[in-house]
C-alpha cells in the first residue's frame, strides 16, 4: 500500500473538509476545481459532516492530506481512483466492494442540485458507485427529504387553539388539522430530541398527538440516561400549548404508562423537594423569542441545560429509587450543577519572573498532565460510543494532537452517535473546576470556524494514575469577551 493513501476515516474527513473549504471559497479557481471534481467523479465517498450530507470523489479523498496542488501531482504521475477506491472500501469495511444503489442516486441528485452542479455530458448516463458505512444507509437516505422545518410563531398561534378540543377520526377537517399538528409540532419535537447529543443519554420520542378523542395540549419527548430509560424521572422537551412556548425541564411520571415507572406519593414529594428553586423545574422560550431561534441555537441551548443539571438528575434518581449516582465501574462523570466558564484577571509577567518555581519542570509536568487528560477523553469518547453499540465510530476516534501534532486548535476528533464530527479541545487540571484554563488565539479562532462542531472539555479533579475525573463541556464558538486569550487565564466558577 502506498504511504500517500489514507489509512483511517479521520484522514478521509480531513480531505472532505478541504473540499468544503474549496466549495465555500471566494476564489473562483478553488470553486471551479471543486465543481469539476464532482462533475467528473464516478466513485463517491459519502459522509455526514456538521449535519450535512457530503459526497466526494474517491480519487481525491483517498490520498492523505490531499489538496489541489497535490492532486494534480498525483494525476501527472498516473495515479488515480484505481488505487484509492480499494483502500477506501477497506476503511469502510466493504471488503473491496463498492455500492450501486438507485436510492442513493436520488440523494446524489439532491446534493448536486443544492450546490448547483450539472454533470458533464459523458457522465449524465453513468452509473455512480458509492463508498459509505452500510449502517449509515438509512441516515443517508433521510437527506433525500428536506430538513424538518423549525417551529414558527404563526403555526403556534394557529394550532395551539385546538388544545383539548374534540378530534373526530372520521372527520376530514379533524384529520387535516391532526396531520398539520403532527408534522409541525410532533415531528419537530422528535427531531429536536433526536438531535441532542449528550454522552450517556438517549432520546425517547413522543408519538401521541391526540388521545381518547381529544387533541393534546402539549408535545413532549424524553431525554434519559440509557440505563434509566424506564425510570420515571427524565429531562423533557416540547411545546406547551397553553403557554405558547417551547419548554425544557426535569420532570417525573405522574400517570400510568407502559414507557416508564410512575412515582409514588412519597417519591413525588422527594422529587419536588430536591428540584424546588433549582431552575430545572421549568425553562421556556416565549412566543416572541421563537423567531430569533433556529435548530442549531435551540439544540445547543438544550444541551447546555442538560449538562448543567446532569448532577441534579443523577441525585434525583439516586434518592428516589435508591441506586448509586455513579456506578463503581464508571471512572468519569459529566457534571455539574450550575457551572460556567468565566474569564479571570490578566496574568502579570512580573509576578512570573519573581516566582521561585522551576518553570521548566513545571511546564513539562503540565504538558504531561495535558497529554494524559487528552488520552483520558479519547478513552471516554470511545467508551460512550461503544455503550451505544457504535464500535465502528469508536474505532475512528482520533487523538489528533498526538497523531498529527499540535496547532489544529483542537486535540481530538470524535463523533456524535449520528456520525457528526466533534472537534474536542481538552483542558485538564488535577485541581477543582475553578483552576485556571489557558487558551490561545488559535483555539478561539478555530472554535469560531468549526461552530457547533467544536467542543471544549474541561477535565478537573483529574487522577492521572487512576485515570478518573470530572468533565465539564461547552459546545460551540468561544467568545473573546468570555475567554481572555494569550497570557490570560479563564476559570470555571460554580453558581451558588
């Protein structure tokens, strides 16, 4: 095998990112180069990146760290897809076979139309061949349909008026209203739930939009730890018709259900006592603010809420059902109740020069601690994916800083359960969450470029020998106003 060929999926993803950069470039030559590659391609690799379907010719993404210049060099040396395609089929576990699928052709048509790409005359009747993870086929096919539309103020005002009104299963008017409510509210709520990515948690979608001949007055879906899926305590999200608002909170089961346990009177008392005044009992986005939201903003906000109240959720489970918050086998915990990232004062260089500390040894120890923290998160990411049965994704988790060097602005390349790439920057301390975090200009810049695909993992109370610690997660771009950079420190403080 040639050393210039990709050897793992993360190598392929890097090439996808290069092509996406060309497609979005202000340079006409780069845009034209990208379009030409797609127009002339015969065998395409398929990935889902940042929530979008992406297709790229195997002859480009099959060479490691490829670029316009490198690819032209390969072509001039007579190298082509005849060597990249077999290697890519091995990476995607297709055993030297490519896929021919008319339904995937329809996805290709959607992709070309989206990016205004027309085929060359000789390729108009060509049969495309594809390389992708077979377990991702249904997810890929979903891109043949438009994304679920976001909630709108007009729809909420119109259809929430039917709350608790009669539903006639043989009445054409009721059927039409019911279909609209299902599509605009229930499908949207389930899409919201299934888009949330919290390690260790799974979504339980709602299915009923009417019951016993009455329209419901809400939509809801549950977010729960996978091991507590049938317990009657959960995060819940949805649309409350009476409040005309989007809601997220921690709640419990009050009525008999086949889905989860109903809390007893005493268990309900314990729940109310623990949650009262925490802010987890009810959060809402009012009708007047919904217009300023989109899926990305809503999902990030909901994920942050769940991260912030995971410790409270675990406490509720432990107190109500008498089980441990963290199992003895678990060496890590995604925490906490009400913590946030805030900036600290500028570090004074004069104070550093006056210090008697051996800074050479100190910096070496900090580098070793940082690397150990990164290795810890690589282990955590793999374990979280494996717990969901996603061994194929777990195998693709990459310690980027170790394998490719520092300077990328992130340390680890991982994946969400729905195969979206996560770029993780790790900051580690053996101290508490209030210990300083040092950030660079490059890390701030890269976080903005990657947007919601960027994750800052703060590892604290870290035991390097025992490989255990607590993890605080912040997703999305980092703000200079929130984080001071270069010669500044940032700290995490707990809200009282």
